[in-house]
C-alpha cells in the first residue's frame, strides 16, 4: 500500500476518554433537566457500557496488516 492509501491511526485513549466523559455529561444534564438518576439502573448499565467501550478500544487498537 502506498502511504497516501493508508488509513489514519485511531487515538484509542482519546476515544475511550471522550466516551466516558460524554456519559458523565449526559448524566449531569439528565440530573439537571429531568430529575433524579435511577442509580440501580446505573449500576447495571455502566459496567456494560465500560465493557463495550473496552471491546471497541481493543478492536480499534489491533494491528492492521
């Protein structure tokens, strides 16, 4: 492959950090405008979300041939 045809590398750390902070911001906006946060739901959704973000990070950081 020529250098011009290569895809740009992903910054996986910035992606994961941005997704986590976006979730925090959405939670803050929800708390401000809608009302209280259902913490029992957060206990279920947050680990699943972190696993999904981790899998996405692993997928994007694998070496391409």
